């Protein structure tokens, strides 16, 4: 095959590839002309907090303690907490610390991956706490990366409200260290929670 034949073959392949690429980018007659951005607040009822770093979306559910889930109510938790915490945290018993449910903050995160470290983001952070005759579940949502600073600032405002004990599922090993990392990455102060993490 001489040089001219090679060039013709290359040109023929180039045209085939270009034809495939153009066909892929052709608009379907059924596709809408444009996509409108939809705000999370248009989908889920919630609130927005204005922070020094922009706005942060959150939802809040207030659950009465006598609400039934399965065969139990949240009132049943009083059988185990806070008195039962002395089993898990003997040092509190040694100091005769009196624990109240209102001093406990339950939390969980949803993240962009499980690797942890600087490339993993928290896009949903759920917090639960007792207030009077209710259990309040608050979820902070980050719909895009630029909203992270606002989310962290808003969460910190809840952390400073006098909670003494964190309660999580595997949070000591994953969620809490990741949360600390995100505050460091965003150069924001992180309000450490109290005495213990269960």
C-alpha cells in the first residue's frame, strides 16, 4: 500500500468517525429544547438558611415521642438511654455524670464515595436530637460542590447547642473523621462535641 492509498484510507475512516459522532449529537425530535434547572426546594419541602457562605437547604421533621414505629415508640428509648450509656461508657459512671437525652446528638452522613479523604464529599448530613416531647430530624443537603461551605457552617451552628454525646452507626470510624476532614479542607472551625461518641 503506497502513501496515497494510506491517506485515502485514513480520510475515509475520519469521515466514518465524524458521521458516527454527528449522528450521536443529533437532537431527538422527542427531546425537549432545553432543560430547566430545578431547585431541591421545588421537589422536597424544606427551609433555607442564609450563611456567610451562601444559602443552605435543610428539611426538618418533628416526631412526637409517642409516635409508633413498628411495635415501639420513641418513648421506649428511655429504657436504654441515658441510663444504659453507663454500660457503654463506664468512665461517665465513675464521674457520676448525669446524662440527659437532650444532650445527645444522633448523626449520619451520605457521601460521594467510601474512600474517605479529601476527594470524598458529604452531600447529605442527617442529625437527630430530643427537644421537650419530640425527636427532631434535620437533614442538610448540598446539591452542588460550591454549597459545601454553607452546609458546614449551618451544621456547626447546631453543634454548638450544648450536646455532650454523639451517637452514630460506624460514625467513629468513618463519618466523624470525614466531617473533620471537610472542615479542614474548607478552612472552617469545627465545633467538637462534648465528652463521648457512642
